[in-house]
């Protein structure tokens, strides 16, 4: 039987390996791709983005691999997306880690103990619970401020946030047909989870009407090779503007 902390150590090793892969990918990008610093964490770690495609592209897509440092399976999807070209008219922004201090510590929260996905300003509420601590005020954390600044700057048509440890797509708002189509391609359940205060998707969908931000809740553990291929295909559909079903309805 694995000893105490074995899962956490394995998780940290996976993050180190995938982060190294991302650094190699970023260093190899030329012409259509580059690495951009979008902010710094509480402890001064870089928050970076890999940008693929022309800055003049009318359709911007933002994909965030990890906002909770113990939910980082999305890093593998980011690495796979960074290795492929994007279609004409699309610029893809890939942010591996929005919470690098939490990733380094393998904790949900940032170095201040704040759940960044309760720290955004739309319908923020003070939460003292240690797991979901909201911070002392909206956007009190440098990581959430970096996310807001980036989203305001590029105004992505679609933003995808990877979380764990469920197996579903939360059609958080915007055009729910976009999230539903992603779920169908990735072979995941599409649903509308209960509203939560201070989330990134809630802020984005409220602040930028006409855009769509949603959460992909990956299962626990690593992303298998077959699942990885499905997620890449699902993002390709998002790039192409594909959607499925009702814009506002929650039926999957």
C-alpha cells in the first residue's frame, strides 16, 4: 500500500515532467509561436503563455491548463495543443499554470491560501473555509489579476479552463452550444453545475458578452492517450467555431 504523501509526490513528479515538456515546446516555437509572460505569482514565479498563430487573427482562443495546483492533468492537453499548428484566422493562447505556487506545492490554493477560482469579482462573496477561501477582497491575488488583464487584453471568443476530479463539461455560460459540442467530442457529460461566487468563468461570461467561457472537469489521474486525442479534437472544433444544440439551455 502506498505510504502517506505518495499521491502528492507522484502528482508533483508529473507536473515537473509536463512543465519540462512545455518549456521544450516553447523553446522550439518559431514564426507562428512565442512565449509571453502575463504576470507573476505571490512568490514571484512567472505566469507564462504560449501563443500560436497571428496577432491579427480575428478569433482568439484561450486555454488554461491548471488554476488549482492539485488539479493539473490539463497540462498534458496544453503540451499537445502547443505542438500543432492552428488554422488561419485563429490565435491560440495556452496558459499552462495560472497558479504556479500552488502547482509547486501541489495545493489547490495559491501561496496566500486563496482559492483563485473564488477570487474573481463577479458576485464575489467572502468565504473563510480553508478549501475555498475567497481572499480578503475581489481580485486580491496577483494570479487572478493577471488572468483578468489577459482576458481583457485579448478578448477571447472562447476560454477553456481545465479542472479535476470529475468527468464532465460545465456549460458555465455564454453560448452553451460550444461547451456542449466540446463535451460530445471529448465523450464527456455536458451539464450546468450550480452557480459559485467569484469564479473565472462567471466573471468572463458576465464581463465580455458574446464570448464563451466554460470548465472542463477532467477525471482523476492522468489523461490517457486516447482521451488526449479527443480533447485535442474538441479544441480543434472550438477553433472552427463548431457548436451543438441550444445556446442557453442546460440539457446535455
